């Protein structure tokens, strides 16, 4: 009997240690939690979307999703290493965007550097040995390559947007961190001083280094462990002296895009997620055609589709997002830029549009 109690105690202790590893972060408490519970979209112990957003559509069960994931898709990764351009990280002239794959990109506003959702680990998981690995050719950029970051922006706390190993390497190089309300609890557990962190709720704004950041709604969710909706998820509006950019984070399609476009638009560039969608979870990620509609709703002059070309987190072909969004953009006369990984967009001057992915796989109709 004593042996059984010992085994049970050791097992429970191991589970406790696993569930409290640093990668899971920390839930908000104290004054931060009080700000959250006062949000109009906080109901029954969690933050909610502005419209009803069920986890799955009617008639779909979690077992359906599990079976589909087990079945998989043989075309969910590129057949060869993806091409890339070694990025210039220290440019000091103009307004530039350099995409590193998935939702990580660098904004350069003259001499200022703004790094968005940096994920430079090989997996999007709390455990380095578990999870889908990044595609070959996408590890051309590392946290160590940045000597200084003026502003680090984190849209929400999911692992494919908020990567603890990357942040641990960047936190001491970063002057300011802008993020959604509640996410600062994770950052503080990882050693980021509270004075560096600015947390915004929807429609709140902050002026930092001559730039204006405004948090705006998104239709998504948050959570690094089991409990969802304890921290906020946001899109962000960035206003510079010359340009206005929409930084979309993750979001399903809804009327909030038109509301944002009417209130804050037009935008010179909208950076919108385009990938990791499926009919089994249609409310929290956009299908490619919805991405184009969202750009139209935002009154965006140019669209940069991201959230693809690095990780496989859904069941579609790896290149299906760009094929569909490009087709829809052309049909709807939406200007779209499609840079290679590491290739730089220069606002007002250079919007790369090569169809670089077509050389990697048989052409699709």
C-alpha cells in the first residue's frame, strides 16, 4: 500500500511540475485581473468575442477533428526547402516590412525597429521536442541576429505568436513591449520588467517613440494551457508620420473589419492571416477569400497575407492559402504583395509580387 501511495504522490508531483513549467506562462492576477474583469466582453469567467464564436460549427465534434488530424495530408509541407532572401535588419531610411514566415515580421520606420510576434523556434509548442516542426529553409533568421529592438509587439499569447525561447533572447534587447491586456503576466514571469510592458484593451491606444498603437477587436481566443479567454487577443493599428498599417494577428471573419475600416481606415497596408483554416474551425481563422474581403472592409490599399509558409497547423495543402488568396485578390481588384521570406516591402515604392511558390510544386489549376 505504501508503494502505491508513493507512486501516486510522485506521479502527482511530476504532473504538478509539468503543468507549471515556465513556457505555460502565468494567469493574470491583482490589478491586471481587475482590468480584465471590467471589460465589457468579460462574461462568466472569460473574455468573449463581440459575436458568438463556438469552438466548432454545428454537427462537428472534437472526435471529427482528431480523426482528420490523424488522417493528415501528404501535401501539407513543401517538397523542398523554401527560398529566402537574407534580410537587411539595420536599414534607416523609409518604411519597410520584412516577413520571416508565419506571422513574424519586422517593421522598420526609418531608424526604429518594431518586431511583431517573433517565433524563431522550430516548433510551436511548450515542449521543444513536441509539435510540428518548421519547414526547411525557414530557419534563416534567429533572435540572436537582432542587436536592438525598439518595440516588440505581441498580438496574443498562442505559441505560434508568443514563443518563450525567442522572447527570452530578445527581452534584454527590447526597449518597449506592446501587447494585449493580460499578456504581460506571461512576460513578467519570464523576467521582463513591468515598466517595459504596455498592455492595451480594444480601442485603447498608446503613443511610443512618435508612433501610435491602437488595439482593435479580433475574432479569436487565447490560452497557453487549458483555460481559454483569460488574456485578450487583438489586432493593432499602427500610425506612423507617413503611413497607417493594420496588423491583424489572428481572426476569423466578421463585421469588425468593416467597423475598423470605417473608424480608422483607410490603411496603406493590411497584414492579415491567411492560413491554418478549416471548415471544422471556421470562426477563428479566415478562409483566403475572406482575407480579401477583410482587406476590402478595412479599405486597405495593399494586402500582405501571412500566417502560412512556415508551420503546418491545419489540413490544407501548404501552398493552398496563397493560391486561393491571390486568385480572389485578382478577381476583386485588391492589390496584394507576395514577398519571399526575408524579402522587404518598401511602402510607397516596392511591393514584391513574384509567384515564388510555383517553382516548388506541380502547378495547380
